C-alpha cells in the first residue's frame, strides 16, 4: 500500500511539473517582437554623444551635488522640465509645470520642500494603462566643502531616461507611438530614503491600479569589480518578484537587440546587499506593480566626490539604455497588458 501511494504521489508531482514547464514555454513563446526593424530605428537614436552631454550637465559643479530641497537640485529639476518642454512631451494635465511638490513634512527634518518631475506620452490605444520609466535626480550635495557630482549616481539614469523619451517622441512623430502611455518620472529624495517615490506612489497622478510596470534606473554608466573582464553586463533585479512575464520580456529584449550579460547575482531573496529594497522601484512594488531595477553595481567612486562624468563608460551606457528602451517598447505595445503573476 505504501508503495502504491508513493508511486501515485510521484506521478502527480511529475504531471504538476510538466504543466508548469508547459506554462513557462507557452509564456516564452508568446513574447516576441514582430517589428524588430521599427524598434531598431528608434534604438539607433540613443547615442553616446547625447548621453555624454546630459551626464555632464546633470553632474556639473554648478548644481552643487543636487541635494534634495537645495537650490542646486531645484535648478536640475528646472533643467529636466525644460528638456521635456523642448521636445514637446507634455506634463500631466493636473500638473502643468511638470512638478509634483514633495513637501518638507514627508522629508527628513533638515530638508526643504522638493519636487518630482513628471512628463508623459499618451498611449494611442490604451491611454489609461501606464508604463513608468524612473530615475532619481538627487544626490549627496556638498560635504566638508567637496561637491559630490553623482555622474553615475544618478546622472547616468537621468540621461538614459532623456534618451528614451526622445526616442519614443520620434516614434510618435512617425506614427509609431506607443499603444500604452509612457510616464517619465524623475523622483527626488532617493538618497535620503526613497521619499520622492514613496510620496508619488501614495499620491499618484495617474491611478496606481492602472500602472502596468515600472522600469527603474539607478547607476548604469560604470563597471564594478566583478566584471572587469566582461564589461557587457547589467544587473537585473526584481523582474521575477511579481511577474514571471516581465522577467522573460527583459530576456527577450536583450536577446533581440543588445546581448548583454544579464546578471542576477543581486536578485536573490537572501542577497545581503538588499538592493531590491534600496531604490525607487521598491515603492511601486509595495503596491503590487511589476518592477525591474537596472543597475551596474557599486564601484570605487560610489557616493564619493570622484564620481565624475569623465569616468562614465558611454558606449556601455548606451547599450544598457537600449535594453531598457526595448523592454519598455514591448510592454507599451504588447497585445495584452503585462500580467502581475508568478508562474
């Protein structure tokens, strides 16, 4: 009798495993780019020269390290909104100056009022479904008389969002605009505790339940010590925590367009660095939204005054930006909305 029971359990387990495998294969097969040449056209608008221009500007000493609530950061936020205005990418109707005020009351005691900067492109078929591309705009400010420029942290992410916004805008002008809306969100207060993204997700401008996914960028312009012998990589964190489909979308985007090494070292549940909890995607994840965090890892200039624009690897920054753009393109144009489920 015991043998028969054990055999039955083995059989049931095998069937369950098979069914799971079939679901995974069906999911993978459902993710494809039918218009690769169109995607490549806009990927090619992402250039090292423009990325360099934006990183150099954002990390310029004139902004005094972009400390949350201080004049230098306020000036960077003005630069960001002027950029979107110059492209003709509009602000939310409820926030015509592109700014969502983040009040002093939700920030650490010593800080002043700050702001998130929001621009968006309305979707052509599903305008009430939103893909977020996020990066924080603040940094460490001035410490003991030294300016912390934050070229990688997070000038690289800011520049990447700029280039993707321009690429999507050009697609709109050509009649290839996204089916779902794309929100370009530059959050404040990341360095002092993820306060800008927390404020946004608690006070969303677009309904949080209509958010399809958030692609967060924080430091994608350098190479860490683990990859000195292979610079063509990026850490991918969190894509499989809420949506198995998102995990495979990133892989399909990578396979079709850039062929980077997708490193999941820091995606482990027991990762002692806890990066999944340490950047702005996390506040979206707490709302049940599928997220993915793109990151290059820490390096010798991390949170130091030596994190300067001349040390950014611009060809690599361009590759990583293209990966994120291709991921966003798929999510925005897929026939069905991304499913927040684990298979």
